[in-house]
C-alpha cells in the first residue's frame, strides 16, 4: 500500500509538472508567430523583442506566488498547493486563448496579454518547485538524483508536446489563425489534472504544521540567505540553458540565417525528444559519480564553448544550427538532471517549500526569463552573433563557483529520513 501511494504521488506530481510546462512553454514557442498579431505596427525584430520582453514580466508576480504557495506547502501540505496552482494555471491558459489581437481592439491588446502572462506566472510559482519537493519527499534518498532527472524529463515532455503541436500547425501554415486552440487544449487538460491531484495521498514525510517554528517569512529568508543565493544562481543558469536553446533560437535563427520558422520549429521538436531521453541518462550518471561534480562539469563546459558555438551561426546551415543547440542542451542537461536533488539538500527541512520556491522564482525570473529579450537586444545593438554566447558564458561561470563551493563544503546536511 505504501509503495502504491508513493507511485501515485510521483505520477500525479510529474503529470501536473508536464501540464504546467506545456501551458508555460506555449507562449515562448508561439512568440515568433503571434508577435505581429499583438504588435502589428512594429518592425519584425522590435515586435519580437517586445513579445519576448513579456517573459520576465513574471518577476512581478512569481515571487509573490512563490512566497504564498511555498508557505502553504510548508504549513498546510504540498497537495493543497499543487491543486490550487494547477487549477489557476488552467483558468489563465484558457483566458490567453480568448484574448483579442491588436487589429481587433487596438494598442490595449498587448496589455491584456501581459496581464495574463503575469497571472500565469503567479500560479506557476506554486507548481514547479513544490511538485519536485512533493515527488522527492516520497523517494528514498539514494534514488533522488535519478528521480530528479525523471521529474525534469516531465518538464521537457510538456515543452515537447507544445513544440510538436506548434510545429504541426506551422507546417500546415495555419499557426497564425489557429494558435488559440493550443491554449484551449492545454487549459482544459490541466483542469482535469488538478482534480486528479486533489485525491492524491499527501504523505507523512513533511513537517506537521504544529511542529513548525513560528517565524515571519522574511526572517526565514534572511536566516537562510546563503542557501537562497545558491538556489537563485543555480536555477537561473539552468533556466537560461533551456530559454536560449528552445525559446530564443526559434526567433533568433531565422533572423541570422536563411532558415525558416518552420524549419527551426521542426528541429526544436526533435531536440526536445533528445533532451527528454538524455535527462534520465544523466540522472543515472549523477547517481553514480555525484550530482555536484556533474553540475560543475556542465556549467564549466558551457562557460568555455558558449562564445565559439554562437560564432558559428553566421549564415549557418541546418546541421550547424542543430550542432549549436545540441551543445547547449548537453551542458544544460548535465546541470539540470540532478538539480532538484541538489537543491533539496541546501535548505532546512522545515522551510524547503518557501526557500526553494522563492529562490527558484528569483533565479528564473531575474536571470533566466529575461535572457531571450536581453540576448536579442544585444544582437540588435551590436550586430554580433556571439552576444548570446557572452551572456550565457558569464552566468555559467558564476554557477561554476556556486556549485564548486557546495562540493567543498555542504551548507546543510539533511537529516536521515525514513520511508
């Protein structure tokens, strides 16, 4: 019975994560196609920059969501957090599909799109990290590196489904007219996924509410600021590797090469398949050789190769583009596969939800989410194809230092857990 409940918890946790990332990924993948619809009076590059600039708008709402949902998860239980967040995501995702374009209501259309993105970020803040904690709390400590990679694979699976559907519509030449259907489908599916979660076994591994020390949220964050900083840097770098490979490239490559948006989306989908299969493999490697060592290797390698590989994109062929994206993906997978298991060990048991959720939110929104817009702006300003490589190399270097310190000395040594 105990095994059945743990399997149920793992299944519902990963399914919810898959659905959440499908909903979140749609906007980034559709950006090159819907940018002219919401910014029809701008030139193509400016319209795309303005659309990508909506990605980091979540910086306003995600931290609030992370604090609220993280606190709820630590005090009331992970299941309640995950149900509310996924249900909210489903409602907002359907709402995005209902938004009118600039041709229909004028300049106010981008404002509505921005508000919807901010609400989506608020609810997503309760899903990404809380789902990982929920799954790993039902996992034996010796298996957490591998299970962390499987959980991250469900992230890629959600993005893969979104990419495949966008590719299908783009190949048929109907994505500009039928993009709303993708949001409707994702929202309705997430709605049923939320109710599936509602009946999930909570588990008794998390601290009981009455056992938690009564401290103010900001006092908890202050006391754990060293751990919080490490989570911010590591999560930000991990987010960048996916943002550049699977979001920026879809709009950037057609600007610097002769490849079409449809060609880029096809390769994007196949690379996501590769990514999904690589994650469990790297999770196994992390389990054998150590998660910190694998994460350090991935960040260090990307710090060295980022600028050279981006220099290859000048009028590059499809094969060269795939090589560049695959290079980023391999380094990103090496870092991301054991990330959740690593992060879980950096914070005290009683405050896992709060610190990990808030730290991931700050990292992804301050460092990761703006990367597509920032890199595109750097390219437009300088005309140099290597500018995205410089950006990611800088962040990778900082991530190397953070992970290296966790190899030398653990900030937090988790208590022995029994399952």
